[in-house]
C-alpha cells in the first residue's frame, strides 16, 4: 500500500533458500540490500525449546528484565512516550504464555555480546537486562562472525506490536523463533520522501 508513494516503487525483498558467505557479502551486505534467507536459523535449538514456557522459566526465570508497558505507553506521533517496568523474566514468560497475556513487551533482552568494537559501542545503550543462559540455544550464522557482532537481543511480547519508523545504527540480522514478523524497509535514497521533504 506504500509502494506508489516512492519512485521507483518499493519491491518485495528477495527470498533465497541458500546463500554462501561470499554471496551474502557481495550481493547483500556490501551494497546494503535486504534479503530473507529461508531456514537461515534451522540449526537453532531455540526453535524447539523457546515455545516451552517451562524451559524458558527454568533457564533464565530468575533474571531481571525491563519490559515496555504497552498500556502505559503512547505511540501517538506528537505525544510519543515509552513506559517501562521491571519484572522477572520468569514472570514475563508465565504471563505471556497465559490465556490473557499482559501488554508487556521485552524489547532488548541481551542474550550475547560480540567481542569487536561494535559490542563496546552498543553496550552503553543496552537496557540492563541480561539472559546469557539462552545463548546456548543459538548459533551465529556464518555470515556474522563474533568479532562483527555488536549484540544479540531477544524481543518477546504478546503479539501485534508495532515499532515506529526509525533508523538503526548497526546492520541487523533477525531470526524469528516463534510467531512471525513483518518488515517495511525503505531505501536510503528515499530519505526526502520519508521526512516530507525536510533536509537530513
């Protein structure tokens, strides 16, 4: 529905079944083109384990997390406000898997941090929520070595969350473990359209 607003029109992101490290680097990372890699996370044990609230609570339930309280937040453009509250990860899990989950959204649960410069730069902006026990259920894809990783975060909520338009300072590699996610990505050269003609 947004496509006609852009020139050239927006197009679906390319979907591939397999991708070598060299192809990823040359065709996507360097030219900064998005891509969907089917089964890119098929080796993750998280795919079998993280749909089980008993497992999640046993693994990291004692950890403290900071969740966005969606009922207390306001996403209105002129009065935008994010409200957070401190809860145990186990309580978050128990309630999210209940029949009436709360309007709580874990937006940045740190699972692992890389060992390069990006990790040091990102550390100061991370919410103080750490879930290192879950790292054993993930493995870095070959396209993303540990020294290139800033941080690996977990987003977790009751569904139907919507993030406002924003720009991330780091490249993103996302894996969906449970549920689905829809992205709307805009080319860099469309900044004037996105900002209603304002200068960047």
